C-alpha cells in the first residue's frame, strides 16, 4: 500500500446524502464537497459515487456553478449508506509486473465494513470495494483471518509506503467498545497487515481523540508526512481530556523504530479550541488533512491555531499548496476531509 503523498491517478468521494450525519447542515455540506472537488480537480481526476441519474445531474450542476472543469470529474452509480469513503471504500495496492505480461498495475484489498461497529446502516457501504473493483476491472483481494472477513476502516491505519503502519489500540484492540473483530489480537492484525498491505512494522499508539465516534481512528491523531516523519497532535492544556492520551502517544513514538530500525522524526501539531455540538465534544483535528497531487487540504475551524497548523504543514509540504478549508460544519458529522476521501495511486509507466 503506497503512502498518500505518492502520485495519485484519482481521488474518490461519495456524494453526501445521509441527513443524520449532518443534522440541519446537509445543504451547506454539499457546497463543502464542491469546494473539495474544485481544489482537487486541477491535479488529478475526481471520481464520485452517486446513487442515481437524478443525483448525477444535481452534482454536475453544482460543480459547474463553482467552476469545476467537467472533464476532471467522473461519476459512478454506486449505492451508499453514507459518504465516508475513507472507511468503507477500497484500499488500493500497487502491484509489480509479473509473468506472463510483466505489466504493473493496481489491485484492491477489501476489508469488511460494519459502520464502526456502531450503526445499523452499513450493507451498501460494505459492498463499495466490490463495486469499484468491477468498475475498474482490477484484481480484488478479500482480507480474512481464520476464514472470517476482517473488518477494518481506512481511517484506522496510516502507512509510510515503506513497510511501516501506525494504528491505535483503542480502535482495534478494545475488547468491550465497538469491537470490529471479536477475539482478534495484536498478532492477528499484524499478520493481516503483512499479508494484505505489505506491512512489516506496526506502531501501536494508545488512544485517539475524545469525541471520535470511531473509537480511536489514527487519522485524527498521527499522520505520516514522509517516510521517516509524522505529525502528532499535541494538547498543551493539562486539564483537557486529550492531554494525557496525546502525551502518552508521543512517549510511545519516541521509543519506536521504523522498518529499517531508524528513529521517527515527530513534529507536534496543535489542536483547535474544543468544539461542541449539543453537549458533545467534536473530534476537531488538523491531522485530518488530505494529501493530493498538487495540494494538501487541511480542515480549519475559525481558530487562532488554524494559522499555526497551516504553517507547520506548509513547511512539511514545500512542493504542494497547503489550503485550509472551513470545516466547522463538516465536523458536525464527526469527521472531516481525510475521512471523506480515498486516494487511487498512479501506476508507473513501463
């Protein structure tokens, strides 16, 4: 599985339609999606899942109004329950050329999806990797452990494309809360990562962010920005609920090693001031950025730390435009830009 900053052929999105994800905000969210597409399209194709011909017309009309070049967008009729394609969509692999044709290409690994072991509407989303594999005509691998399909969301893992993967114990190993794969332990997951993603080295963090209804996705906490470098969220207020967990994660990372035995470079990334909705803490995080070919899209929250986070990421991605996108409405859905996107890697020519 290549790193996110490696060259893309396309970015996949699923057009939003589930009003329960953004109570009273879905109309505003459609325009946020449009802005995501507008920023991505100059650098790569944008492939969008829609539910019907009528929805296709509405999507085209909205994108036209904001100036998106139509030839840079492809729409695919694929039913979905929600729009979080990072978690339910395919994980793309690059395969080396092999006999008889020796032609390199992409493949898809399908992990099962059960709506974060939390919601009841997931069966359409669970089939998305199958639909996309058929659409692209590429090889499909189905991840399984002991003959049972392995449940895993894309937001629960982060790779450097060289053999190292980062995840959290809260998400994958908690035996009581939102259990994706009952009975599976650390060694089972590591064996599956080796078999299906080419991972030889797993970095286990502890907990994720407070308010995250995925129960600990790593893409709100720690992200690779290079083969040897991660950004790690940091909370400076010792009274904040995230302070201890994030400090413990940093302590773990400082003692960990990469696939070649080298040390990680750890760059601290601030958090915005806590955001709340109906008495619930929201998982607002600058770490939920998305690395595209020409841009890095970063969620922003009308917060003084917006500038700080954009500056840090700008220094780390000098050859890409780092763009802040207003995400206060988006995070009402308990996720932001990285949760909504999935990269399809480009295949190198012969």
